[in-house]
C-alpha cells in the first residue's frame, strides 16, 4: 500500500456476516472514529487484495479475516483482532498471535444473557408443557385446569439442575437458576473444581449430571474432545421425563439419539441449535414428540446487537493505551485450537 502520512492507528473492517449498521450505532461509530482512521467495508467478505493493501499499516481488524502466519508476518503493527461473528474460527494462527502479543477477541459475551433467559424459558415450557397447552387452546381441545395434560408436569423448584459447560452462557444462567433453590451441578473440564465451588455450584461428572438433574442445560462449545459425545448412554441415565435443553452448540450431541430419546418418551428435549441450519424441511425433529423447537433464535434479539460495537470500542480504547482488554472474550491459546464451531453463513 501507499505510505500513510497519518500518525493515527488504522482500523480495518471485514465484518461479514455481520453488518456495520447492526453492530455500531451513531454514537459508537463516533467513538471509534475518534480512535483512529477507519477503513469501512461492509457486505461480502473483503477481498484478499483489499486486506493486503492495508495489512502493513493496520493496528486493529474488526471481523473474520483469515490471518495465517504469513499474513501476520506482514502485519507488523497489528495489536488486536475483534471477531464479531462471536466464534473463534480456525482461520487464525493463534499461537503466532500469542507470541506477538496480538489480542484476539470475540464479542460472544453479548449473547450470554438472552440465551440464558431463553434457555430457562425452554426448560419451563418443557416442564409444564406450556407450548402444548397453548396449541391445545388454539385448536379448541384444551381441558380446564389442565386435567387432561398436566399429569406429567413438574416443578423445577427444589430439584437438582445441571449445566454442561459454564462459559459465558452458563455463568449468565446461574443467577436465573438459583431462586429455584435446588443443587446446581456443573460439568466443565476447562474449569478447575475449586473455581466451580467458589461459584457455589457442585462440580460433577457427566454421568452425575444426567443421573441426578431434572434439567440438563447443554451450554458447552463444540470441541475436539466433546464432538457428538452426548448421546444415548447419557440420555438413558436420566429420570423418566427429564429435560435436556440444547441452546449453545449442536455439535456436542448425537442429534439422532437425542431425538430417539424424546420420541421414546424417556426425556423431553428443548432445542434451539441444529446440526444443519437452516433446518431441513423434512427434518425428523418436526415430527418428534416431547420436544420444544426453536430455529437458533435464543440470542438473536435486536436490542443486544449494538452491544457488540460497544464492546469493540471499549476494548480498543484499552488496547491503544497499552492495557489489557476487559470487555470481550479473549482467545486462550491453550484451548482455542480445540474449538470446532461452524462459521455463520
């Protein structure tokens, strides 16, 4: 690229599949532009030529641009990368970023509260069959006081509840579960048991979570260690009528075995994430009983979208002052290579 005369940091955008007007309101744009010279790019992914043009001078990248080692070697001034898709994708040399002190951050924390709230709502609907009762009223075949369909409704109050995965979403869900007053079991192999106890939860094995809990919330990221791991062997351990809420990553379950368990009446399944999205028209889940189905909508509510831009600008302010970022989620080089989340199309 041509030599820049501006001493201000260069900030480059490549946010696909996000749109800039969704991420940044006018106030946040103003804050961002006060920090440096911004190369705005929207719509389709930025071309290689576009990225290469600015790479030698860029200080911050906002988006999902591929950053293999050879590209990082040309980005001598790069200090921070913000993934606004909110996954850590396998298109970055995270070890080289760690060696160079380049922060790789994700705006994933903005989705924690809305997904946590929806997860609780799904659990309650499965426990009390709210969705089915609504359909019955609309069809005109309801029974007064639920006499015909309340026979297997359960209370969550006082019952053990379990989280598999205690990252952003799991931690946002915990305060919503505590008022039910039961023991909260947590399985997360990436968190030390002592740290879990300090969170006032009970460290547990996967077996213990499924054997003891009335509801198991599956909140873990998909990794090389857990892909497809949760299947029939675990669902068979649940109490009859136990509830599985899948609201983070579909890749951690054997999806057919989850639906088999629901169809058999062994469990109830509340599902928001799917192996293939959009959901295929003929997917068997559409006909499977004992399920509450959503189409990956738990976190996608308009009021939280501008939070992503706010987190980016907050952390960029800190990084440009030579301080550690505090608002976004940081890629941990020790574990990020194990993540197997699919990119948003």
